[in-house]
C-alpha cells in the first residue's frame, strides 16, 4: 500500500502554538494538530524571518527560530536535512515545509524543505492569503482582532500584489494542464474585472500563457 503524503497547510505560527497536538497512535499514523480555527493538519507551510540559527559540531542537527509576526517557533532538522539549515542566515525570509512535532510540551516543526524568499512582497502576499483564510474560518471575533491588519493589507494590495498572488496560485494548483479561470477566481477572491486585468498583465509581461482557452500556465 502506498501512503499518500498529506498536503502542507499554510498557517500562522500562533495557530500552531495555540493548537491541540494529538500524537499518532501507531508508527505510520501521523501526528495531528487541531488549530484554534478548527483545522486538522499534520504538515505545515510557514513563512517568516529567521531570528536565530544553530548547527551542532557533528552537523547532524540544526535548528532555526522563525518569526512570522504572530509568534515564533523552532524549526529543527536532522541528519541530511541539516543542509537546509546551512543555506540560510539570521535575517533571511524563508518558506518552510515540515511536520508538526511536540517534545516535552513544546511544539516544533520537523523541517522537510526550506526556500529563501528574495522578494519581501511575497511575505505580504502570504499574510493576505492567511488573512482571507482566517476570515473564512474564524468568524466575526477573528475579523475584529485583525481589522487593523486587514485595512493595512487592503491599502497596500495594489496590482503588483494581486499579480504575485495569482502567479503563486497558478504555480501551486497547476497539475500539468494549466489552471482554470474559474479556479483562480474562486481561490484568489478577486472579482472578474480584477482577475482579467491581472491575467492580461501577466501574459503581457511574459509570466504566463494560455495553453487552452480558459486555462493558464506559468512560463
């Protein structure tokens, strides 16, 4: 039997720290985290700034502390995965994928991949994605808590940010034949007019193309 790898969910660090950790019963059973928003996740994708880095002398263990503006969390790498930690430095913005673990009551991320983010605008895009997600799952209480952040993001979300959001969605959702227009419309939360404008500019910039009518691929 082939075990299917669970999807890495984009989450805020505060939702990992504040979630309920459930350890898998068997060796093949994944650990589970139930977030304050009610999500059940085992693998996560978090973006933030590296505030500390450590690698032991044997170079078989490394750790990063990541801060995404909501909280901090340790991201630990073992054996061959320590290479991911070697390639980043304090102050770098990184996108980390890993499994949620817990040791002596402390939640941490077991690192599976680390990608440096050179353009800080991608961090704004991620915050926008997570804010939209929180609004869908968190109800009015969560909306009120993030009202100031929402207003700030809306002010800064000019066409450039919308273009990066759509590019990111195309990259993530394309399974080989391109991403349908209606899928981008639903996932981006843009209206028809804004999405058409963004797609037109991205094609004009040579960032994407339309292999079939109504489907879009990244070049």
